[in-house]
C-alpha cells in the first residue's frame, strides 16, 4: 500500500508541475486582492516511532495552514501551519491501538511565480508521543521525542478561489494532499 501511495503522490506532483510550468509564461504574479489563503490537508500515514522502548505504529494526520502570498514582495509571502495525528476511536470509546502521534507547528515562505502556482517551504517543531483514548479519557505519554520538521508544499489554483495542494513533512515522513481557499 505504501508503494501505491508514494507512486500516486509522485505522479500527482509531476502533473501539478507540468501544468504549472506551461502557465508560467502566460501569467503574471499574484494580484493584491487574492493573496490570502487557507489550506486543509490530509496525510494517510506517518512513520512509526519508539516511546519508552515500545515500537508504535504511526497513523494519519490532518493539517491546516494559512498565510499571505504577497506579504514581503509581489510574489513572496509567508505562512504558518499546524498538523496533528488522529487516532480512530471505536463505538466503545476506545482507540483501535496505542499510536505514535505527531503535533507539528510550521512557518515558512511562499513563492508564487504565476496566479495559479504557489510553492511553500518552511521549518517547524515536531512533538512526538504515544497516544491512546479510552471511554472519553485521552492519554499521552510523559516521554516524547521532539525534532525539527521541514515542510514543502505546492498549490495549484483550479478555479479563481479554490486549489489543490500536495506536500511533504520530513519528521513524520508523510505526504499530504488537500484543498486551498484563496481570498
């Protein structure tokens, strides 16, 4: 399954780059009136990790980012983002399993060479721990593993206000896909 996911994200990224480079010469930089954005992303899987000597499986992540594409120059801006692992909880109120979880904060720069295409790169902080839910109680391990995270994303506007996003976070070794709202 991991091989299929990697192939899918590689092809998606290639397709976005191909479309973006063909429009590069036809469009000018981002206008002042449509430079703010919000992004929602989903990662299907994260890497496993060790807490207190126990190897724990990773899980998926959801994330949200926001920023302004012309914060510093006409086509250079900034963003902040937050990503968090999620754990499936059954009808009995218990997690399916103890999981290796990520909480990530990122900040970075955007580069918008055309009205449709934006590249984002940033650095952040990743807190990693063991998590479990049981009957409404939420447990997190005392021991955690903290490290730097590097975030790379690319968005392509498919309409005037909406776009698609593909990206990668280095700490959880996780690809993500998502949607962008531009305002």
